[in-house]
C-alpha cells in the first residue's frame, strides 16, 4: 500500500469534513478549531492545572527553560542549515521518500504506529500541561483544557486566557512559551540516560561477533542478513571485525565461518576476498560482472579493501591495467583490461563535498565493493548505538546517530538482533521497554527542538519575538514593534525556505 496516498486521502477527507462542519463547530461551546485541528474543550477540569502548579516550582523551571529553548532554537536552526546544505548534494535517485518528512506514525515508515502514537500523545500532553502550569504560576488564567484531534487524537492542549497573555510582560510570556519545548527536551534527556545506563547494563551480548546488516547471499549463502558472524577462519568474537578490516586470506579461497541466529550456531564455508557488488556505467570496469572476487590488479594480489585502495592510488589516471577476477557462483577465472579514470572527476560529478585535490593523481575504475560481500557492526558497537551510549563518546555525531536509528532499521530493535543478547527479564518485556523508552526520547527531543525553531507557528516563534522585544529595552533598533515583526517574518521565511529546500532540491537537481 502507498501510505503517502493514504495520508493525502485522509488529509483531504479531514479538511473537507472540518470545512463542512465548521459552522456547527463554531456554535458549539465545547468544540473549536485550531487551523485544521479540532479542539474538544473542557472548562471544569482546570483545577488539575492549579493543583500541579501549587506544588511544581514552575517559575524557577521557566527561567531555566528560557536558556534551554534559546540554545535549542539556535542549534536546531544551524542543523536545518546543515541539512539543507547536505541536501544540495543528494541526487534524485538517492532522495528519501517524502513520507519521511511527515512525523505521523504509520505514514512515516520509520515511526511505528504503536510506540510512535503512544509517545506523541504523552509528549504533547506534557508539553501543553507545562504551558498551563507555568501560566497559572505566573498568575494568568487558564480558560480551558482539552483534547486535540487531527485525523487521530494527537494529544491535549491548555488554553491560557488570550487577553491576559497579550497584556503580560514579554518576560513572563516568554517563560510560558519556553516551558513546553524545554520540558520535552528535559524528558527526552532523562529517557536517554535511563536507556544508556540501566537498560544498557541489562543487555549482554551472548557472543562478541559481527551483526550482519546486509550480505550478498549469491556469493556467500552461509552468511545471512540478520545473523551474527561469530568466527572467521581462526578469528572469533571481537577479532572477527579485525579480520574483516585487514584480512590476509588468499582471495578466492574458502574459509570456515560460524554464524549465530539468536538460537543456534551454524558452520559453513565462505569465499574470501574483495567482492564487486556493482559497477558504474561509463567507467572502466562497467563490463566486469558483479558477484565477482577481485584477485589481482597488474599481478598485485588484492587481499583486502586497503590493498585495493593502495594499488589504485599508486596508479595515475589514464593508465592501462589488467584485472583478474573469480566470477561467482561459476568459479570461472576472467581477465579484463581497462584504462583507469580519475578519482577526482568521479567525486566532482557524484559527491563534490567529499572531493580532494590529491584525487587528481589517483585512479578510479568504477566498482562498488565490500569484503566478502557483507557489511555490519560489531555487536558491542551496535549495543552502544541502540542504547544511545555513543552520545557520551561523541555528543554531536552520537546524537545524530541516535536520532537516525529508526531510519537505519535499528528501532524498534529487530527481533533477530534482540535475540543475540541475554537479558535479566522476559525478552519481550525487556525489549518492549527499550523501544518505549527510545520513542519517548525520540519524540520528546524532536518535538522540543522543532518547537524551539524561530518559526511563526511554533512556540519558538513567539519565544524569539518576545526575546527581541526584551532586547529592545536596551537596543534602540529593536524598540519598534514593526522592526521586531520584520525580523520574525524574515526568520520564519528562512525556516520555511530551508525545510522546502531539503524536500524539493534533491528531486530536481
């Protein structure tokens, strides 16, 4: 099923229904509209907000929130610029589906319906409650609380009195707007800490091998995706990865392997060597068949990927070379002659951001390769990734990797991967908890930093507008409300333009 079409159909049906029913909705005392969203209001449950506000130190929290949201807004804007920059180098064939830009469980293939919807509802409820609690703590009225619907229930809302919000001091108003995104960011951090400490300690690898993410089963049918390579020749456990990075097996020879599927260990043989996964049309090796082992180039044995790079890097572009291969699965020996191309010209065409002047003297033949046709992660490294430990070692890269886990297919944690760990309780309960904690982290962080953006329709828009107004008390050029509005219009345009750029540009360049 094409979920994008389903989403478009539901969106059109919802908007038409809202449009047709809007006269009746406006007359209702319990329903109102917030754009295309339907708000179900309750005026009798406001005492819940008051009760929490009496016990929660919302004023101190809101002061800290101002700092958190200011930093988050700047960081998220920088990240948006960087994403737009990277999008400039993505070709149409590499562009991610448009559905990946929609934060809707089930429509976005990376966000699971169950975990995603539960996390969204809880996160939005907490976000809105914190706006209301902070408003009450500062003496502003809350007119209503209620549920918010947009095709499906998406959470709750708290509606401070609009007149009092408008008349409030910008310092107070800024705190109220900051409270929502900041509580999401703080909660996201808390869940990340729980995942990376208590849950991390509870999952111990049964073996210390290599989790196979992908494998060319035509070349090596005994090594299947979703299994763990626990031995390779005389190497076992954590040494398997070392063997794959700098192997000295004779290319084309058979080596003994052991794999673990989470239940049992299987033994077999696999072909060693650098495997040609695919070839690039228009480049020297375009006639060489895939699923082949590179045996030698100009009589120099190609033991591993490093050897291949060293040999090609030592050859000047435009040189005639001879390459011997072992074609699989027929095991026939073949020789090919070709004139090498420039690595610089390849990168200039396909990936300019990664190009370097030193590539001008290095050869390129146009093959995509991997050792033994497999790719994967050491299980200990993968454990660090799925439990967010990477954030401690490298905060920026670790954070980006953690946010990307759903798009790598690593959360919800695959059953095949989960079965490679021993856990202290029932595996279904343990890994279900891991997935819930992760999605609470993911949704809260994404909701928090997105809402911190200086965009008119987000909390960050009003937050930064009030910030400029406050600065205007000391900076003469910002004392005019017209100037402040113009700055915010410009920032909102920049945010919208960058988002649009990231979606559209990869599909037209």
